[in-house]
């Protein structure tokens, strides 16, 4: 028995089996009910894939002579999944935060050159190398909390070249850290100043050809948009979704954050993998999402930062059977949050989610919201061995603590990963 001391980041020999034993497992396997708890459990992995999950006394004999990690009774969950972030951008908006505290309105901040215009200007001034360098500390912070999979959007370039640079930076992060990066093309995030009042022209000149270029370069995993009165209408988003459909790309949507324009219903009609924010979603929209299998991604960081009053309709989502995921929405302006653990606490405290909903929302349902449930998000045979091993024994401890990180270590594709 090797114990709990195998080398950091060392690649396992091909075919070698690693066994994590003496653990309490929260598998998130729906077939087991609830969080899929297995007491006195064990997990085995070969070549980065899970080959056994279950009671320790049920480990097959052919897995007995392996590298063994004694978890000393710790809780193991699937590694966390942050399914909605804007992690790559230039600059920051700390001064705007200060201005809001001093009483400035959104319009006053915008007239002073703030808001998304500020992030667009700073992002356009950055090279790919600079975007990577500024994103790495944010990425590392998430990884140290047990995150293995992160979605990163473009959307602060608002021209073809800068949107491409953002996506290239996101892809490069995956080569620098043990993490799975999923990219979303979000050029339909806002209209740049030179296209003010001409959304259709911006979509024609920038969004659609930019999508074609990014797709041809292999930089796009999904297509996103912002459907809101201050952004794009359902008709304008439809043009973007139609191009995504033609390219065979899944879609998702920022919808019903500030008003109900029917964005979630539009997204569901295209079989979107998720619709996100959703504070103003109605029961009809929740039902349409459930029927389409579109995951509701709730973002308490933005709700908190903007001091919103309109809560997302959690009761309607539950009654409709809509899947619920949660995420940091990490971005420079409305959710400068890089803690998925704090996101879980906020989701419970602000939105009234249960412990089970919070833990599932940051693992299984977040993976579902990225179209990756077949790969990660639960502890099941055949899936990637992405584990978070915690210095706790109750899942509720992941949700109720504030500003405390109980991660013991993170495993990504069967290997111990640091951060």
C-alpha cells in the first residue's frame, strides 16, 4: 500500500490502477437517490477513467494490487464544474464599484467611460499572452476549490479579431493547467459604440462572420447571446442561433435577467443546453425549458453584486422539473467572483436552494449545462476520474461555510492535480 503520498502531478503509468479507499462518497448518481451517498466507499481509476465506484468491501479482486490512497474517511465528490464564466478579459472595474458605493448611477458610470465599454477597451488592448497572464490567477483560485471543468466565454472584444484572441486565450489555459476548458462564443453580448442603434448591422458584420471564423479555427464549443432590452432582441438572437444550428453547434442564452422577453422559451425552442440568470422567468418559460432539457443556470454573484430584488423563480423551476445548475458568472463588472464554494452558499442563502440542489448544481447539473454529463459531473464507471477530496464528512459543510476552503486535494483525469 502506497498511502496518501503519491507525487504531485505525476502521470500514472499506462494501465496502472489507482484506488482511493476509506472514503465517504457523494457520487451524484441519480440511480442511488439524493446525493448518491456510499459509506465506506472506494473508487478505482485506470488511464484516467473510473473503473469502480462502490463499497470498499466490494472492490473486485483484480483491483487489489494497485496504487492505493487512504482517504482516512474524507468525503469525495465529483470535481466541481463552473459552467458560466467570463474569465478571460482585460483590466478591471474596481473604480466603478467604488463609484457605485459613492452613489453614482449606472448611466453616470457609463458616461464616464465605464461599464462594458471599459472592459471592451481594456480587452482590445491585450494580446493573447496578456489575456492568458491576467486570467491565470482567477483560474488558479477556482482550481484550488476543487474545480476541474470551467466554461469561458468571449464577449468583451466585440470585433472579430479580439473575440478570436479571447477564445485562443481560453484554449491556451487548458494547456497550462490540469483543467477542462469549454468555450462559448458570445460576440452577441453587447453592441459596440460604432454600431449603436444598429444591432442587425453588427450581427451581419461581426457576430456571424466572427462565428464562422472561430468555428473554422476550432475555437467554439457552444454559442451564447444576451437577450435583453439593453442587448439583443429575440429576433436578433434567432439570427445567431440559426447560424449556430447550421454549424452544428449547441446554443445557450443569457435570458430574463432584467425583464421577460421570452428568451428562455426561444432558447428552449432551439434545444439550448442552458438558459442563464432567469430572475424574470415565468412558469411558461420554466416548463418550456424542462420539456427541452434546457438547464437553468442560476448566478447569485450577479444578483448580489447588483443588489437585485427579483429572485429567480426556484419554485416554478422545481414544479416544472427544470434542472438547476449554479455558477460564479465570474466577470469584471457584475460578478467579480472566483469562488464556487461561496456561490453554493449564496445559492442557498439568497435563492433558497437546498444542500442537495447546491452540490448537484455545481457538479452534475453544471456538467449537464455544458453538454458534458457523459464525461464528468458524477462518480460513475466510464467517466473521467475527476474527484474532489474534502477534509469534511458531510456535504452540507460545502454549502454552509463562508470563506473557508476544505479541499484536501483535487484529482483530474485520474491524477492528483495542483492547484
